[in-house]
C-alpha cells in the first residue's frame, strides 16, 4: 500500500474507532450517571449499533477493524498485511482517546455531581463506580453496587475475569470470521455484514459485561483509561485497584482473538 493510502486508512480507523467508542462508552456514561439506559441490553445494543454504523461509515477505506486484536488476528491468518499493524493500532488508540476525551468534556459536570451525591472521592477506593465510564473493572462496579457485593475478589477472581475476556473475544472473532467468509454458504449479504457483526458484539456484551464490562478490545479500555488517569482517577485508573488492567483487558483479548479465528478455521471453515 502506498504511503498516502496507509495514511487514509489510518485516518479512517481513527474516525471509525471514535464513532464506536463515543457512542458505546457514551451509553455507559448515561447508564451509570443518569440511569438513562433501562438495563444492560440497552447499553449492549448501543455498542452493537455503534459498531455497525462505524463499519458502514469507514469500511471502504480501512476494512473497519477498530480493535488491535482484530488487526493482529487478521494479519496472523493472512487477511491483512503485517506491516500495517502499527499504524492501525496507533490509529485505534488515538480514536479511543479522542472519544473518551470528548465524553469527559461533555459529562465532567455530571460526573462531579454524581460523585458528590454518592460520597465518591475521585482516585480513592470506591471511585471505580465513576472510573468505569472510561476504563473497565471486574466485577462490573455498577452490578456489584446493585447486588451489594462487599468483596469483589470473592465474586470474581482475576483468572475468571481473564477467562471471560478470552471467551468473549474468541466468540467475537469466531463470528467475524464466519460472517465475512465468502465461502460460507450461509454467509449474509455484504450489505448486512456490519449489522450482523454489531449484533454479535451486543450479544457477547450482554453476557460478559456483568463480569468484566466486556472489553474485547484493548484500545477500548486503554485509551479511555489514560483519559481517566489524567482526569484525576490516578491509581484507580492505572494500574487499577486489582492491577488487572494488563492481564484482563490487554493480554486476555489478545489471546482470545486468535483462538476464535483458529476455531473457526479448523472446525467450521468451508473450503
């Protein structure tokens, strides 16, 4: 690919990732801070529709990855040039950071009021409940509060959280491989690909999110987590209260994505 084409593709990845994170993470903001979303499925479907719209908007220019583990897995299976991986990952992180920064600019006053009303001191234990609007935590702080879980470590171990992220990300890539496989006789029409991938994301979130908030995407977690760190959540943002942000939200999705691609290729692929 020519340098100007790589630049165009990277810019499209920034835009697509920005759209995905702005609306997906925006739904988390409105659910946590205002109660605007009536249940987990409403948050999940906003993530799914956000992904579909981002794909429809930018796929012609960049292939619409929006996720480092999608880029890496596509490269491992010969679906993407390996030399373009760094540009795509950097673009995805930029898009995620810009989206999170936009949301903080919009919701900062509401966050402050929510913290005041709930006795939350930003950067101190307990502020995960507002930090979860950016980075992710296990078990889900909003669910833990609603269920009165007093000892998160007993509810969900780090190993269980990693397993949840591996399984969720594996299913995401398994579904993407199936939906986009031209040799699959049950393959959806090309115009429906984005919609089906979005729905796949939504059903995964609906099961995994009560456990880990359903990251499935290191850029989705790490970019907004950086914004939260700068905005005053300090060690609650990085490294987090249980220091699992790397193992659960970066390593686990990175392991799960190729596993999903491999399972589809070995067990289901139509040759």
